[in-house]
C-alpha cells in the first residue's frame, strides 16, 4: 500500500468503528451484549468537552504522565544495564539471572501490597509498580539482543586492538538497539496497564483513579472518557518510543526497519 494512503486508511478505520458504535447504541441493540445501556460516542464527546474545560482533567493527565515516564525511564536505564551485564558476564548471570527469573512471572500489579509496605507515599509505590512492569520486557529484550550479536564483530574489534570499553560502545550498544527498542515498546504498553491499575487501587490522582471514581458514581460517559484518554496517552508514548527507535537505527537496511 502506498505510504500516502496509509494514514487515510487508518483514520477511516477509526471513524468506521465510531460509526458502528453510534449505530448500535442509537438502535438500542441487545444481542450478546447490551448496547441499550451503553453510552454512545456523542455522549462521550460531550463529557470529554466538559472535562477538558476543568483543570482537574489536565492535572490527572499530568500526574499519570509523570508516574509513567519516571518509572519507565528507571526501567529503561536499569533494564538495559542488567540485560547487558547478565548476557556478557558469566558471574553477573549466575548471581542475578536466578533472581530475575523468579521475579519475572509475578504480575507487577500483584506488587501493590509490597509497595504499600515498602514506600511511605502512594506516589513512590505507583512509580515502583510502573518500573517493575517495564523492567522485565526491557531486560529480556536486551539480553536476547546481546546474545544474538555475531561474535565476529567483537573479534574484529579486538583483533584491531580494541578494549572492552571500545567493544561495548562501538559494537554492543549499536548492535542491540533494535532489540532494546523492541523491549522498550513492549515495556511501555505493560507499564500503562499497571500504572492505571495501581491508580485505581491506591491512587489519589491520575487518569486511572478518576476513571474508577466515575465508575463508582455510575458515570459511564466519564468512564469511557477515561478509557479514551488512557488509550490516547498510551498510543502517543508508544509512538514516541518507536519513533526514537527508528531514528536511532537508520543504519539498518530498509527491509529490516519496522513500518
């Protein structure tokens, strides 16, 4: 498909979904699901327009963004460092890998009680949960990327007298970028799921907290406004990660670059 047609097709897909949604709710369709009780897109749009006029909406958005970006940044730095260390150092792999493999299957949202016990403030606990959610995808993506590097690249640099630092900076880091950004992209999506869940359980502010509050007072248009906001923020942050990845891997052959 031509590049010039891709965005119109994507926009048309979203508009078609909204149109179907409007038809189902306007006709009060009741099949396997009950659209007769479901707010339509017009109701949600009106509620969205009402919310964006109040500072509270933007404060919640800013609070969620601060939490997600702080936790994600920590996960990116520590996940890449741990992935490289466990893949390149046998000693680090023997010491750290068993700990990571035991902790990795635990859902990050299950750490809410631990965060409440460990951290004096809800804010720190939510950032910790966000960090835990994003850390393991970044770690695994980095580790596999390091192990997939051709050994001949490192051998060539060492043959020319390159030091371990030179190998790390000139071979390992550039070579693992595609795998790292794959892990970062997955980590961002998982982090959004967990930060919203944590806000619903123990938050005082944020998009997740406000969405849950709307549900408790049976404000279903408000719930859908919160869901739409979460989806939009998730899309924008994931797109930013993928765009950064494409910019930093321009050296890849065109057919290997993600579209």
